[in-house]
C-alpha cells in the first residue's frame, strides 16, 4: 500500500504539471496522423508486392516504429528524471529517502511511461484505422507477454542510462547513440535479412529484434506464446537478468558519486 501511495503521489504531481500544457496533446495527435500518413505513402510507393518477413510493408513499419519509439522514450525518461533532479539540486534528497533510489527513479519515470504507452496505442490506432493497415489477427496472451518483456527491457536499459547520467553526465548522448543503433539493426523499418551476414549476426544479439518480430506475429498472425519459440527463449532470460543487474549498477553508481562528491554534477 505504501508503494501505491507513492506511485499515486508521483502521478498526481506529473498530471498537474502536464495539465498546464493541454495543447501539446492535440499537437501530438496531429503529428501522429502526419507520421502515419508519411509511412502510408512510402508503402504505396514501394508497392504491395514487397512483403518484408511476409508482412505488408505499411504494417511492418507502423508496428516497428511504434514499438521502437515507446522503447526509446521509456529509456530516455530515466535520464530525464536524473538530470532534472541534478539541475534542481534535489538529487541528494532523492538518494537519502527511505525509498530505494532505483525504485524512486522508476516511480518518477512511471507517469512518462504510461503517457508513452498511451501514445503508442494512439499511433497504432491511427495507422490501422485511418490508413488501412493489414487486418489484425491478435493473440492477446502473446501480446501481453511480449509487451511485459519489452517494458522490462526498457526499464533495464533506462536504469542503466540513468547510471551513465550519474557517472559521466552524458546519459542523453548515450541514449541517442543507443537508439540509433537499435533503430538501424533491430528491423524497425526493414527486415534484418537485407543486412550483410556479419551485421545480421549483430542484429540477432539485440533483444528488440526478437521482440519486434514476435509482436508483429502476435498482432498480425495471431501467433501464440507456444509458437514464439526462440524469441521467448532469448527474451525471457535476458529480461530476467538485465533488470536486477541494472538496479544493482545504478545503486553502485549512486554510492560512488556520493563518495566522490559528483552526485549533483550535470
């Protein structure tokens, strides 16, 4: 219950802040329509004959860019939380509260994650309803399992990015580089089969590659959890190990920064 009260307090704080910028939400929805429209016309220019991994091209892009955008925004939210605390001078108070720093950072990023999830849902709805993407054949259980795995991975990488921000104050740059690499090599906008063999091997080491493939299959083909095979065999252990490891790294980084007196550097 104590955790729920803390979560509710953080959500209330962020809601009051966001409510002052209601026009931004309208502009974001308009932006979604234009972004989906751009991909729709790109897919028309390419033609219906091109079916990457057996999916129609527009559906392939919409799902890929939507999930990638959510993943990267979630990772970035942790860096933003740490940097805002550094700039405002409140980070010392953050790490001395009764709440574990990793949990406090996660709670502070939670409202942003919920907002990003809502934006992802809106983006997919725009793509599939307004621009006639392929008919959905959703396997709900597989979608939920993969969605939880993607969220766990985003939390892990976000916490690691927060640790980088505390350690060298370059979390934003690291997230930008990380996002660019993931965008290029995870099959966000084109199948990894078009890459040279060595780069395909690198792509297959990126967990989001398997997540995107699995989510497309769960959304468009109705592929079940039991049919996910190697995707979940790779993703589940990776997520189970990376999240607690990231929490441990952040805790260690905060302790080191306090000892060096660099906690408030930004």
